[in-house]
C-alpha cells in the first residue's frame, strides 16, 4: 500500500482573556489537543473512503449517516472528495456534495471548489470556492473565499487574506478583507504585523482594525513573546490598546515551563488587575508525557481567590499503542455539585491494516456511564489514483436482505468477479470473499445483527447495509 509521510504541526486555539479583546492562546479545546498529540513524523496510509454512523438509542443500533470518498493524483494530492448521505427508506447512498481540488507544480493547493447536488435537476450546483496563491518559496500569499450567487450566476467575494514574508520566510504581515456587496470590492477589515528575533522566534504580534470613517488602521491588541536558551517560548503577554489614554494596557500573560526533553509541562495564566496594578492567577495547565514524549495528560485548574487554592476544571487523558497511534482520548470536568470528576466525552481508536475505526462516547449523568454517540470507519487502499466512486444507483444487488443463511450478489454490469467484504459496526472484518455473478455463499457463522458490506472491483465499490437474521 502506498503511504504518505506527513508532519503534524502544533496548533493553538484562542481563549478569551479576562473580558478583553486580546487573546492568550493555549491548548484549550479537544480540537487543539487532538491536533497537538505529536509533532514528530509518522507514516500514515492514504484513506480512500469513510463511513459514519450515529448511535440510535431507541433501537440500540448503529444507523448509517454519511459516506465520504476520496481520489488522489499521482503525487498523493487529494483532488476529489464526494459525500453521500444514507437513505434509510431505499437503503441506498444518495449523493450529497463534492469538493474538487487543484494544485500547482509544487503541489500547493491553488483551488478548492465545492458543489451541492440538486436532486430535482440531477446536476451539480456551485456552492463556494477558495483560491490560493504562493510566492517562489511556496509561502501562501493569498487566500480568498467566494460564494456562488444563484441570482446572478456569479462568484461573490466572502473574505480574503493576504500574507507577506521576510527573507527567512517568516510571516511579517497578514491582512484580512471582507467583501462589500454594495461596491463589489474588497475592503480592509483587520491586519496583523509580526516581528522576530535573530533565531526567527516570533517576538511581537500587533493587531489593527480598519476605521472606515477615518480610513486609518487603529491599534487593537498586541502579544509579546520571550524565549529561553532552547528557543522555547517561556512568556507570552497580551495587551489591549486604550484609545482614551493612547496607551497599551496589560490584559493577560502565560508563563511556560519545560522538562529536560523540552516538553511543555506547565502553563500558568495570569490576568491583569487594574485596581491593584498586579497580576492575578487565573488558570494553570499541567501536562504529562510517556517515554515516547506523547502527551498522556493535561489538567486545567482555575484559581479560587476566595480560598487561595487551585481547583481542577477539566482533565484530558490519552493512551497510545506501540506505534504511537492514539488509542484513547477522554475528557472529564469537575462537578461542583458532587465534588467529583464527571465524564464529558471520549474517543476510542482501533487500527487495522486497511482501516481505522473511531468510536465516540458521551457521558450519561443518569447512569454515570459512557454511552455511544457516533463512530466512523476509514478505509485505506492502494488504488487511490483510480476513479473510485460509490453509486447512487446500484451496480450490484445483494439479496436476500435481510438474510439468514446464504447471500447472493447480482452484477448489473459486465464484470465477472468482485470481492465482497462484511464488517460489523465496530469495524471488524467478518468475511472477505471473491464472488461471481449470482454465486450463493454462506453467512451461517455470522451472528444476527447489522453489517456493512463493501463490494469492489476495478477501483469501483458499492457500500450498503446488510441485516443478518
């Protein structure tokens, strides 16, 4: 199977800072944490499809929701994503939307076009598009978003970002524009300016907003950064601009500590108290790691000024397999009413040669237990450059369905052979067999319940639901 080597980059999520417009960024949400699990290179397979289910508490069964299909060019760039929704009445996938992508000679994405399926006319309709430009060093210099205006049959601007860089490819300017529908022109909205030290560490980010009444950029907020000898960020201080005094006013700051392996182990956030003219503790983040430097624990605590103690706010926990793939993520928060931690959500991951299964749970406060929420199975294959699709009309008909002992597949084409795979709704493969047209085969050994079938031949596949009685 063809594999792709990628670099998972650290990202951050903004959190508000003591009622001010300036922000301190910290690993604060599930999205950020799952993005920040590892910053090392890992080898991953390229997905060709994914099936998504939602747990039906009434029937205690998994219901199909959606199916995504992916195609790639010879450079492993995704060029097409086609989405289908499940029609429970017809037991067929119905086409919903598609995303088309184009790339330049350097494999930079230059265009993304989104379409919605119009069932009344059985045709694709434009929805939105995104355009990107790059400089000679492959730095993105432009990102522009447009929506399709059905009344004029024209693309209408939505937002635009322009970027500038220094000789070291550090971003020095980011300008944000919005579309003026009255004048059909881009208008200034905000901009960020960046400064760096000799080690290319960002030392200053200043944000401005555009004052249309004076046609001037007005100071809004700024963040200042300090680093240790290992170029690790140890301090970030946020300020807001006071228009009344024409001065920068401190808003919040984050102090960071690291272990001997340069893993961040502590982040303490303070808010500026204008009355006392001092920093007041606000939040504390504590991180733990395994021997492979995978983050296994994050604890967030709030400062209780009444008793001068830290109180646990939430806990994230992670487990990994021997290949450093995440196998478990769980989120608990502190329940003041019971003075105990209670579950919020968790995800479990199962990895196989040709698929990955992710199952999500929510916490049931009534039963004090985890309950299913949704699950997704992502399939991988070695034919991703072929035209892979699933059909809104049947290429194969599987019968009988429901079935008890035997199954047959009627080929509605000229193919002589195909492969049928059956999976349970936890993603485990229960049967794989090469079949011919209308060949009868036994399923006696399968337990009663719902199964996902996938029939494949020559890069074309059809998926659906089988009920075993």
